[in-house]
C-alpha cells in the first residue's frame, strides 16, 4: 500500500545508515571548492570535506539545492507515495526551504507538504526521524507533518566554536573579533532556538566550553531526543559524553558529524548538543 514518504536535505546530518533504515531521501546541498563542485554526501563525505578544509586554499562555499533537485526527488517517490512530507533546514539559514516549496507547487499528485524545521543538523534530523517513524506506522499526511512540526517546536541547540578563523573568513565577524579570539583563546558558546542564534557565554578553554554545554543541558527537563554533533576531535567528544553521563543515559545519545553547511562557517573542532524536550518539558 502506498504510504507517506519523507524527504529532507543533507544539512540534516542524518547518519547514512539511519536514513536508509528510516527510508528517508536526503537531497544534497552543493559544496564548492573554487571551480570544483560536489554534492554533499554523494561525492564528498564529511571526512573528505574537513581534510580539504584543513588543506588551506580558498574558503569553500555551499549553495542550496535547486527547485529542480527537489522536484526530481518528489517525482521519483510519487509512484509509491500517497503523500510526501519534506522537512528542511531553517529558512533563516538557507534558501533550501524556498526551493522545496517551489518544487512542491509544481507537483499536483501526490500532495507535498514542506516543513521549515527552524533548525539545522540533527535539530532538523530529529524532526525527520519522528516524521519517518510516524509514516512507517501508517500515519496520514497531516499526522506525519504534525510529527515534524512538533519536534521543531521543542528543539534547541547549544554549541561552542573552537576557532573564530572561519567565521571571520566567511565574513560573519570582523577582524577585531578574530584578533580578540586568537589572543584570549575564547570559545564562543551560542544557542539556536527557532532559528535565532544567541550568544550564551565566552569560555577561555575548551574544557570550560564543554562544561557550559553540560550546564545548559542540566536545566532541561525530560529530554526526548539528544544528539552530539562534532567533526574532528574524538577526545573532545569523549569528554562531553563522560560529563553528560551523570545526567543522561549516554547510550541514548545519537552522535553525528556536522557537515559542510555548518563546517564552512565554524570550521573543524566545534561541538554542540541538540535536544528535543519532552512534550511536558519547560
């Protein structure tokens, strides 16, 4: 029997094996190193991306999938779908949502609903996961869409940035801020809630930055989903897991490598916690 299909974009950072298990199709973003163009997760892995990033040269760029890319994805699923729910990265961060919306308007059957997750990485990924699980249980188009929107309303992110170099190179902060960060070894800690990036703290060391993530986590009640996003520093990952162990069952924490959409701006070495609070959470 045809059922609801779930589509996302590669900024969700869903581990490939999990996406396959859930039957989720991820439309890749484009990654540009000078004149070379790659499709995220198709012909460029996160490991290859960070290797090239550390190799120097011009800062890479990313671009959103085109409406045609989403249209092709929807059309490939249409014969076996009673409906499609597409969950995307926040429209505040990318033109991906608008591309998916344009594609949805071009497809008349089956119906397509596009959901702005208000987030990125596993903040988007958890909404995709809940939508896909609802679809696998035979939920209707409206119920699958509602599952994704429910997660979006309860998701928040806290993260620290290991180096200000890439924010400066991408034009997100001025040279003065880069200089201060370099001298004082400041690790900015920020939160992302409903697509809004808010400074939380400036830590002087990596250990203090990781401690700030844990302190933020302690204030949450009854997390439903928890993920750690990281890139290149396994020692830091283990430190965070150990510090979280007294607050949460670490076996329930999903660990995911953040890809080019984040890496272009924050570089390697950053790390974050993504939490979906329970429906009765504060």
